[in-house]
C-alpha cells in the first residue's frame, strides 16, 4: 500500500515548484524523523508526483482531545530535538518567508494609500498598527537558529497511530529557532478547540526557555500573516482557506495582546 500525491502546473503554476521542494526534502530526511518514507518521485516538467509509504493512522480529532494533544505536544519536542542541528541543507526561514511575514507592514501601506480601509481588522490591531509594524520588523533576526522547522504543523498535517505521531507535508521546511515550531502550531490548536496558546507555550519545554523579545517579534509576524492573508481573495479550489487563516489570527492576536500589554 502506498500514498500518492500528484500535482500539475495547469491549475496553479506555483504548485509544482512546491511539490518538487517537498520531494527533495522528504527524500533527504533521516529515517529517525517521524514521517512517512518517500518511495519514489516523478517529474516530467508538468506533472509532479510523490509516492509515500501508506500509514494506517488518523489525524487528531478536533475539537482536540487532551490525550491526543499531549501526544502531539510531546512529539513536537522530539521533532525539534531530532532536527537540531538540521540534517539537510535548506534555506533559512527568513530567506523563504521574508515577504509573507510582513503582513502588518503591507496592511499599513495599503491603509496609507487608501487601498484598504482595514474593515474587520481587530480594533486593537488597528490602534497599534504602527507598533505592530515595528515589532514585526524584528522577526527575521529573532528567527535565527539551527533547527530544521516543518513550520506548517496543524491537525491535518499530523498522523497518529497506536504508538507513533508522524508529521506529513514538508514543502515549507526551513532553518530557524526550535521554539518556532511550537509557536506556529498553537493558534490552530486554539482555533480547533484546544487551550489558549500561552497556556501551552509558557509551560512547554520549548517555550519555557525561549527569549521573550524574539518570541513576541515572531508572533507579531505570524499574527500579521494570518490577518493579512485572510483579507485576500480565495485561491482556486480552496474556498475555505481565508476563513481558516482568519480563525487562526484571532488567538494569535489574543496572545500578542497579552505579550505586549498594549492597550
């Protein structure tokens, strides 16, 4: 039994490049990394296909169940430990996400040019937009680290078996600070019925020792990304994506409000 992932450039020219990157990264991951193994890949310049071993498992139930959440949070720690230092050569997360993680700056410029009235942006964010833009500008140096980050962890990218937690979909893997892996998953956990982000981060092994200013800067960038992306037109074939991003932005902003203490 195998699992096949295939994509053509016809509906979305960017998708094959993403799948080519995933094929390269997934094939290079050491056997110790908890992920389905790549069996083979195919690329004819139009279609890209990746064949993975089939895993008899399930995605975490949402709203999150405490036992499954505990397993996943333990697995995030183990994932970071196993991928520090990174076993493969990849770009830094700052190199890959320089533009996407400038959401507040983009919104500020759009508001200044009257291209966006920022309607539906939370009141707190509108009041503090200048400060959020400045804080967000610190995220790139704050993200520096030696860990290979998956940086797209969500319930639908995790497989549970009776005794394992596996992570799937690695096209965004990049080099950065290990605590960012935990930070990135927490808004989606909160959105899907789990605890508030700070209730996990502040007591988790990856969060306890993380540097405060750096965490807040990266969180500002992540929150800005969700808010800005949620205001874009839905991409073809993904009509629910923008609402999904908006709903992750809400707990991210709540967490940011707590961390900054801004009125």
